[in-house]
């Protein structure tokens, strides 16, 4: 039996779930610039899971602490 791999990139619904929020709340924070914009993969928009985890843990995408 093959182990399931964790996703590297997710859609807005799954990105919102990672941060325990509704998709509309997540999109609102993206639109406000609080969260990063998605990466285009072909016709799809996806968010980098590692980047979202880093932000949720208090580190900006560049690796420094977020100033709240």
C-alpha cells in the first residue's frame, strides 16, 4: 500500500481549511495583501502549503518574523 503524499500546493478552499477559516475569509485576506497571492500552475491558482504554514507560525514568506 502506497502512503499518501501531503500536497505541496492547494486550492483556496483547502488553503482556507489549513488556516481554519472560510474560503471567503481567506480570499479577503489575500485581496487585502495579508496573505500571499496564489501561484499560477497552468490555468489553476494554487497556494504553497509550506509558505502558508510558515506564515501561520509567525514567519513571513521571506523567513523573517511577521510584524503584527
